[in-house]
C-alpha cells in the first residue's frame, strides 16, 4: 500500500507539475519537440479515459454510439419505403408480425428479436394480430 500512496501523493503531483503546460494561448506555439513529446502520454491517457467513460455511459443503439441508428438493416433496401399489406381475411386465427426488422421471413416474425434484444438491450417483440371468432 505504501508504494501506491507514494505514487498518488508524491510522484504523480511532481510529474504533473513538471509538464510544460503554457500559461497563455501563444505559449502553445512556442513549445519545442521535447515539450510536445512530454505532453503525449498524459494526453493519450486522458483521451483513453474520456473514450472509455463515453462508451460506458452511451445508451446502446443511440446514434453516434458505435451502432447503426437504422432500424431496417436488410429488408427491401432497394425500395425508398417498405410497405406491406396483409388482408385480414387471409389470417386464419392469428398472425405474428415482425417489428424488429431482423426476421428472415418478413413481414412475419421468426423470433429474430430475441437475438436483437440480447445484443442491444432492447425489448422489442412481435405484433400479434388475432382474428375474432
């Protein structure tokens, strides 16, 4: 525990105090190669901590968080808009329709939302249309 205490109380503050951080904006332009090289490790550490914090608190599936914000990733991508029509008279008792856009049997659900939910933390399920008797 003693080495860790020395690192936090003595070594780290001395290291930070010796960094060539200028007092003015113009001072940044007067830094030499050695001064810039001395600033690389703490800058890389700060960037890494910032990135890891961002990724830890970034909501899954949100735009800009590393995942696509598109819902439909593969169904009729050549069309400007996907529209399907199902006649109620064609439904025997019930139809289970996909809402996650991952089904290989589009527009009917094949359970692909289960993998989608595990991967993204989402809670999407199918739309069930029942015919009244």
